[in-house]
């Protein structure tokens, strides 16, 4: 796995990591964060990490972030975590 991008601006921080592995099918990408999802492909990330991606997404969301995945079979997978930076969250909280 390689850190491929780290982006910070006034409103958002984004961190992406990518591998050069076998990738995942669109079906796996849509379900990889489901608590009990198990891919039919024995080599899939979804098969190997079962509940851990679900737990990771829960932790990120508890911190007001977003965890997403993009993948292409034969080309690898990229996971991205996005967080609103603190000043943006404070501004949003004061609007309510």
C-alpha cells in the first residue's frame, strides 16, 4: 500500500492510499463496508478483511469523516478518508 495523496485546504483534509493488487469488482466496492459481506472471490480485499473495513468506516464516521473505495480489477484499489477540518466544523456548528 502506498500513500498516494494528502490534500488539505480550508474546509477539508483528504488522505488516499492505493495498492497495485488484484482490485475489486464493482459489486465488492459497493458492499465492502457492509458488516457481514463476504466476497465470492477468495482473493478479494472484501474476503480477507471481512469486518475490519466495516469497523474502519464506523470509526471514521464517528469522527465526522467519510471513508470510500475506488477499484478496478487487475489495477488495484484506492481507499480515501475525508474529514472536514476543525474550523469548518466549528463554523457549521455555529450555523445551527
